[in-house]
C-alpha cells in the first residue's frame, strides 16, 4: 500500500514537471512564433513599385532603367485615377451648392487616399515629409489603403451596442467624373503597384528614413551592440576580480558576508532604479558626458549585469578541482600566479557563459537606458562618438514605436522586425555561450 | 547630382571638424516630438554628417534636461512653470521660448460611441468623476473609462488649465498614460474610453468630439474657436547664435518647408510675417 502511494506520488511529481516544461514551451511558441513570422515580414515581403522607387530615391539602390520602364507602365494605368480626380474637381466647382457641400468631404478623403496609396501625382508639388513622397511600399498595406478609398467606415448606433459598417463609396459618386476611380482601383490595383516578392536583408543595417516610415533599423542594432559590449567592457574585469577576491582571497567572516549580501541586493534591484541612478549619478553628478550617451548607458548597464558576472565567475572558480590549486601551490607558485595561470583558465568556460548571458540581458534591457542613452531619432553612432553621443537602441525604440510614435498602426512591420531581430540577437548570444562552453570544456579535457 | 551629394558630405564633415556643430540634442514633449523628429530628419537629409538626436520623454523631463544642461533644445507643449523658471534662474540657465506651432487637444472617444460632442463643463464633470456613464450625456449605457496623460506631460498641464481648472482633482479611477500615442491606442481599443491627445496624433481610428460645438481642426484653431488650444514651444538656454545648428533648426518652423511639415503632421504652423 505504502509502496503504491509512493509510486503514485512519484508519478504525480513527474507529471507536474512535464506539465510545467510543456507549458513553458507552449508559452514560448505562443510568443515567439508570431514575433518571428511577422518579424520575418520586415525582411521578406511583397514590395510594390513604390518600394523600388524609394530604394532608388533614398539609397541609390536598384536598376534605374528597369524602374523607369516600370514606372512608365504603372503611370499609364494610374492615369485613369489621376484624370478622374482632376475632372471631378472641375465638376465639383460647377455643381449646385447643396450637392457640392454633400460630396466635398468624401471627395477630399478620396483624393487624400489616392495620394497616400499611390504617392503624389506626377507634376504635383513635392510634399515636405519624406513619408509622403512615395506611395505604399508594401502590398498588404496598399490593399488596406485601397479599401479605405473604396469603403467608408461608419457606425450604426443602437441600444444593443454599436456596429461597424463598411459602406461602398462608389454609389455616392455614380454618374460623376470620379466614378472611374473606384472601378479602376478595384480592377487594376495590382497593375498600379506591381507587387513582387522582395527580399530586403539590409533592413538590418540600413538607416531609418523619416522616423522609421522607410529604411531599416541599422542605428538601433548598432546602438544595442555598443551598449551591451560597452557594459561588458566595464562589468567583466570588475566582476572577475570581485569573484576571485570572494573565492580565493577573502576570509569568511561578517565583512565578506555583508559584501556578498550587497552583491545579492544589487541583483534584486529593479532595472528602472538603475536607469534613474545612472541619470542622477553618471550624467548629473559625474558629468561623464554632456547629456545622454552610449558611455553613460553602458556604465548603467554594467552595474545591472555586474552581479550576474560575479556570481557566474564565483561558481566557475569554485568548481575548479582543489587538486589543481594544490598542485600549483606544491610546485611553488604564489597565490596570484596560481589564480592567473591555473584557476582562471580552468574556470574560463563557466565565466564566459556568464558573460555571454549578461550580454543578452544588457541587449534586451530598456529601463536603464531610457534616461541615460536612448533617443528616438538619431544617426548611426561612429565608434569615435560613443563617449558623448546618445544612440537609438532596439529595446527602447521598439517601445517608442509601439506607443509614442505618431503612426503606430502604419509601422507594424518595423515593430515586429525590431522585436524579431532583438530576440534573434539574444538567442544567438545564448547559443554562442553554449557552443563556446562546450568547445573550451572539450579542449581543457583533451 | 552625385557630385552634389559628395560635395555636401565633404562640406558636412568639414563643418563638423571646423566648428564642432555637427551635433544637436533635443529632448522633451511627445506632442512636439513628431515636429522635432521631422525637422531633424529633414535637416540631416540636407546636411549629411550632422547628427541631431531627439528623445521624447515628456515636457517635464525636457525642462529638467534644459536645467541640467543635458539638451540643446527642450521641446515643451506648455510654457515653463514658475518653479522651473526659478530653478533655472538659480542655476544661471536663461530659457528662451520659441513658438514652433499651434495645437489643439481633441477629446477623443472610441468610434463606436454615439456621442458627437460635449461641452467643456461636461468634460470636466467626466474627468472629476461627476459623470460616470455615457448614458448621462446621450450615449449608450456604458461606464466611462477616463484616460489622461501623466502629470509630467505638458499636455496634461494644458488640459488641467483649460478644462479642469486648477483646483479640480481627476477621478481616482482614471488611467494615466505616458504618451500621446499611448492615449490614442488605449481609446482605440476601449469602447467606453475618453481621452485627449495632440492634433497630430488623432487619426480615423478614434473619434474626435466637438467641444462646445466646435470641431477640432487647423481652421478652428486659427480662428481661436476651439476652446482647448495651445502653443507648442522649443526652449533654448539663451538666444542661440545666428549660425548655430540650434538657430537653423528653430528657424525651420518659419520657412515654407517647415510650415508644410508641421501641416502634414497635423499641427498648425505659426502664421507667416
């Protein structure tokens, strides 16, 4: 009986473990699959002729002659729309006032919609904002914008609740000069924009154009690398020295116990506190830079990852067999020599793992860099400018694009592209840690 | 054309090394943010080699950054408070206000809401908790979800001054959101919500209400009819030198291109001379 119960309990525990692991895996899938599939859409998508026009216009990339030929054909199809809009504008002026007043707001929306969809009409004055210089560069967005022209969104209110209704605009303009716009948009949208599968790997390295409407996330990726590398540059030497002190030099006692609990507390401090501390200490008190900078951000992040580096290094050092140390001592090596030539090399795989994991942490943190390093718009920072220049960074700009940006809904593909890139960078770092560890461990054994 | 690009690149870099003017830091309001970002991008497009950075951390933080000397231009969607002016004069910072545009604060609701307009008094009653259900003011039977900007923002200060009056307290159940875009998204996703944001942030995903019978628009702001209107500022420490990057950027708001940019974003440019 008791044996049965024990077996049952045992099995229950195993089941719970499997369930927990399975739940975690499901959750990961649930989060990561959409991030990757949608993020992939920033790199590979159905690009329209407007995308190719933008690439030539902004980056000087692409086949100019081919684009010219393509544009000529596209413009021929679009001509119907442009002509109908111009003709209707004249017709509107001649209409009786009541009818003009009824149709004018809808016409304005259609005209605006056409300009958003296809870009400014050839010969029209150039818009001031780059985002208005080109039409829709992505096919799925173009179809959305075409629907905005074809249908008017209205709401039917009732006591039971309101209902969204899409009313076609065409009947309103039946028999006017504007009517061809609707038929030709419905029939020839593809011919007007020529969608084509487009691979855009340089999304990763291109600068952004007009607050991320076009271009890539190069400055953000670069900023993230600067910040996380900079954080390690500061945290690793400090962390390893601290770990060696704790493991090899310090005598256990109240003082060391106190220092240890300091490190543990540092690990538990919320990251936004680090951010505010970084602003108050590094920027406003020490003046390490005139304002926000990569340096100030890296220093703040270094504090954040310091406990991780210390703990990982301590564990690695503690795991070095005693015999190594005794052997070195027996051969007459001093304490420093033992640490430098025997213990640290043997502990290296563990230390490196800690370092790479902290780098992933530093790359993903947002709160510590809001006040110390991150900006929403900025050029790529040159290595010579890191001491004084703030930078965009993936984590912060992802937040900025999702909440603060004036056109959040227009930039979903950039947001997912950033998220996927950030997750991939962190995953790649973790993978590198695993491989590195395995490799060094093998070498040490051999 | 290539020659031109090469020339401007060379020129840009030589300017940087000669006068160290290749860099400008802007911080502050999320309302002024789109203008600042567009100005920065336009300027950098014409002057490669220059790096202008823009942060959007709220008007309050913009004023603090100017006080601490950590930014060259502070974007504020309100004027400086007395306390800020005092702190600045104690630190020897001489704030100079530059009006870059006019803005209105449209009061926005979910498009499914049947209410078309409210009076300023009704809006005050909603935000102070006297009106809690849409059916009290002609809407459906739905609890009102009050969305406000955080108290660090200039948008909040404006709203408080022009709508609430200085002694009124916002209802405790109100949600505070850290940016204009955030307010818009929250309202767009919540059926009973009411919020307010700058003109440049309001699109078709939300419904802007008439206030005292006036539709918020560029026209009603210029005609001074819309009751919740304001000026948008950029502050510098002292008048910037005429050939400085800050002066050039600030003067953009008076150029034709700058005014077009402001208009295309959705704000109201300052009338020409």
